[in-house]
């Protein structure tokens, strides 16, 4: 899977997505400041949310109050959305800093707009991941799709995934918990493994709403190849997602630590070249456990394994010597060699 040339998959370091979302509260200059801060922290990709409220919701939304804000969902999105012209400027600004810019469309018209400004990929949020008409509409563009899977089961995801595969879209599924913030007892790291098993054609990632980088770093160790978190340039901002957002220092830490964990994840179980010096002194060699005379048959009580591992016969070969005839005298704690034994 590639997005704007960036390769994504288990063999590559995780792609960390800094989600600006609606933390800018509808202010283009604030949004630009957040994107600049993300770029300075080492981000490769930023994600926005594209809200065309009149196409996204009905009037009933004016009566729905989310858990993380006293305003109705209509009021929040109306206040926090950017105009098409401002979002175009935001995308151009992000790309001028070398960032990949994507967004989540929450309506058909938002998807059409993002296609018109040539985003390289689409994000589908958890709230829309069972919105089959919208998913089908986005999939028809044929671009890579990253889909969060919060509030869904494996079975309830199958139809949505089927739409993506029907349209031959490269896609990723992100394990997600939609609580803001998410306490550890609500987060499902196991879900990463379940998604891998259920959808072998998908790239699997993690969209995190917990506090701190720990869950994302743990997700990396489980093979997540995309990590997404809300981002804010300073925690002194006010907004519905600020409580579960990372700041620039945490973003930098997450990028660096996830790369380190991924590097370790790629190493097979083996003795590495770097361990050879340690191996030579840490392993054991077969030694005489008492004074021994040439001609005697070696018993288990005659020999033992002790450090260092500089002897010719390693400790794990001790059983091969038992019952063999000794050809030379050996003193207590003297290392044995194969030439000392009648084989």
C-alpha cells in the first residue's frame, strides 16, 4: 500500500498520522500553526476532517449532545469546519512543508470536494465505517482508504470491507475505541490481532484516543503499521478533542519510539553478531569437577560446566563426554578439549 509514495506495511516503520481534526476550531491560521508544529516534530502525514454540515446531518443533530462537549454535534461541526477555500489553502500549506495531507469526509459532498483537490487517500472515521452508501461512493475514486473500526465487531465490518475489496481499493483497518479519552480498560490491543486474522488482505493499524503514547507503542509491537492520534500544537487550546491529543513533544517521541520498536520487531530470534563478545564469556565450558587421571572413564560426577565459554567443549555438549575414556590428567576446574577424550 502506498500513499503519495509512502510505503505502508509490516516491513516498514509505522506511519504516524497527526490528526489535526477539528482542534483548530474553524480558524485557518490556527490549523496552519498545528500543521507547522507537526512538521517540525517529524510528522510525515497530517489528517483533517472535512465537514459540510448541511449535507452531513439532518436538523435532528441539533438535539444531539456528545459526551465530550456541551454543544450539539451540529453546533460543534458548524463552528469547527473550514470553508472549501480555506481547506484548499490548508492542504497547499501542508504540502509546501513536505507533508502528506489527507482528510476524513463526513458526507458525499465532502468526499467529492476532497477528490476535486486531489487528496492522495481518504480516511473513513469509525462513525462512518458502516455507512455503506458513503463508503461505496468514496471507494469509486479508487484511491487508498484508511478506515477506523471503533464501535464495530468483526462481523459488522465484513460488509464494509467487502465494498472496499469489490472496488479493489488498497485499504487499512485501524483498531479504535471511541471514548475521548479512552481509559486502558476500554482499549482493545487484542483487536489488532483479531483484525489481522479476520481480514488478511488489510493493512492493520491503530487509531488511539487514550492519553500518552503507551498504547500506540504497544500497538507497534503487535504489528500495527499505521498509528493515528489527535494532535494539537499546545495543550492550552480549547476543543472537544484536545483532552486526548498529543502535543509536538509527544508526537516526536511517538515517531522515534515506534521506529525503534519496529526495528526490534523485525529481528528474528537468533544470536546476533553484536552478542558474540558477551556470548564468549557468558556461556559455559566443560571443566573437570575434581582432579582426574588419564585412563579413567568420565562419570557425571567428574565434570561440570562453568564460565567462561572460551573452552573447546561448550556446556551443552557435556553429555557427549560421559562414559568416554580420559586421555590426559586434568586438574580441578581445568577446561577439557576434544583431544583429551577418547571418542
